[in-house]
């Protein structure tokens, strides 16, 4: 499943459920109010950050910057340091930074600081929070962090139907009807990372009416339709090439068919189809194929 769909889904959930994300990032939300900072950008050149909340506690104000990561990348510490500095300068407020790792993995260590060394000694050190969201999987499953239920499939070791059943129950028993529809749309799109689209449409068939107006799900469905069209186009081109070569040169070797099956670029296949009508021999076409 395309990473940008997961990205859009998590950001949509962060907008729906600020208190839950603040809780996993800071550990406490009592007395804290949170509001979304719209379109937070920094000049790096212009870079859109994952999510920023404005926090208020009594008379204190600060920003909470969250970066969502499916897996750890080596440049995360430097990026978090840079983002924090530029957000601080841009908004003139203290900034709390946190990375929330979404997909359960067995990390032995996750860095939580960016250090500058000189002559082998640390000179400057910037610390940020690293949150493994799967540490909260049990709390989410019990309903204590129901707001994060749409992400439950990311957090479990076993990606089975039982997790989807629990996710659906947590969402559909929530009191807010508007939240239920939005949260379910996130759950469906996130689950698309692990389950075939056809299975999910069947599993959530009773809820489809609730989801029809959800923009995230429509993007997800449209993406599947487009992918299906592309796969059909590729298969047609591959089949057409084989038919032309068979008509012109007789039986086609299995290895050639396998080589064609590995090509999934329609533009390349269209070019090969044109060449299949012009080459003087099967050997010449094989030579063309080897150069792709």
C-alpha cells in the first residue's frame, strides 16, 4: 500500500484525536488543552511538518511537534534537531519534539538525541522523545485509548482478522457518530497495508454506507481502481507482444515470456510491442529485450 495513504490517514487521526496523541507523546494530558496548528511549514526550503499542536497549561504555552515514522531512518535525529530549531525561531515559542513510530518492529535501541562531538567529546546535545506506539497496544485494545483504535493493526505482532474485529468493535461502540465514521475510514485505509482490498470491502461491507463520503476511503478506492486498470493494461500489452511474436516466428520460449512478465512499465511494453512487429527474427527481439 502506498506510504502516502498511511501518512494521510495518521494525520487525519491526529486531527480527530489531539488528546490521545498528546498523551502518548507526553505521558499526561490533565489540564492541557491542545489545538492543531494548521499547515506548519519551515524554510528548509519550505517543508511541511507531519503535525504540530499548540499546547496550553495554565499560563504556559508551547508547541508539540510530532513526526510519524513507519520505521526508523538514520537521519531522524538530525531532522528533529533542525525542525525544533526552525519551529522555535518561526513561532517564538518553546517546542517539544517527539517521534512516534507506528509499525511494530523489534528495535534494540531507538535514538532520542542529536549530539555534536568535538575531539571525541560531546559538545552539544538535543534530546527529543521517541515513542513506540505499540507500547500502548494493550491500552488501546482495552478501550483506554480508544481514539487510536484505527491504528491497532499497525501495532500488533499478528496481523489477523481478529485485530480487525477488535478495531471495528472499539470504533463502532464509541459514542460520537461523526468520530465513528471518520475513525473507521482511517482504520480501513491503514488495514490496506496488510489485507487485500477485496477482503476489506467484504469485511466492512455493513459499514460501507457510513464510509462513502469519507475522502480518505474514496482516495483509497480510487487508487485501487487505478491500480487495477494499470495492471489490466500491462497484462494486455504483454499478451499482445506474445501473440505478435508467436504469429511471426512460431513457438515462443518460456524464458522470453517470463522476462516480459517482469516488465511493469506500460511505456516500455508499448515500445516493445512496436518493435515486435518490425524485428527480422526472434533472436533480434530477444536482443532488444535484453537491452531494456
